[in-house]
C-alpha cells in the first residue's frame, strides 16, 4: 500500500482532506462530553484515529505517515497510562483511594471530580488514537 488505494482520484483525495478535520472535531466533541454523556476517551480515540486511516486510504500510506509520524505516536501511546497512574497516585496522596475523584484539594469536590475525570478521559483518548493508528500502519506494511 505504497500509494493511494484510489490512485490519483482527485475527488476522493479532496473529499478526504475536507472531511478529516470534521471527523477530528467530532472526536474532540465526544472526548470533551464523554464524562456527562455517552462516549469518552476510547470512543473519541477511535473516531479521531479513523480520520487518519481515511487519509491513509485516500492519500496513500507515505503521505499519511508524514502527517502522523512515529516520533509523535510513540510518546502518545504511553502518555495515557501515565496520566491515569499520576491521577490515581495524586488521589492517594490527597488521602483517598486510587482514582477517588471527589477528594477535595482547593476546590469543591464536584469541580475536582470533573477535572480529574476529564483528564483521565483525555489520556485514554490519546492512547487509543495512537495505538489504533500504529496498528493500522503495521497491518498496512509499516
């Protein structure tokens, strides 16, 4: 899959370039509203990764790899578990249990809980995004 799946089809390439940012924007919406509605980090990561897979299919694997390089993907893969662990340990240090979000720091517990849940969802989304794109690249002939 060294070149585009669709050859030099200008319409497919143009539509993919136009649609990909909207797919990514929808993924960010799912990520940011995941703690109060259906969705969250995993779903958002899959949605955003699908935009990169669309670009790989329409533009070709080499051009897609230029947009999402391995040097960017590798730190993203490990940042999610790191965020998850740091928030869990922070909750323990504050006097609660692992991932007990309601531990009050300087703000009301509801605010702290919302911030920490959002941070965990963002970490999960980043990791899922990077892992799915990496798996796709590996299967496509990395």
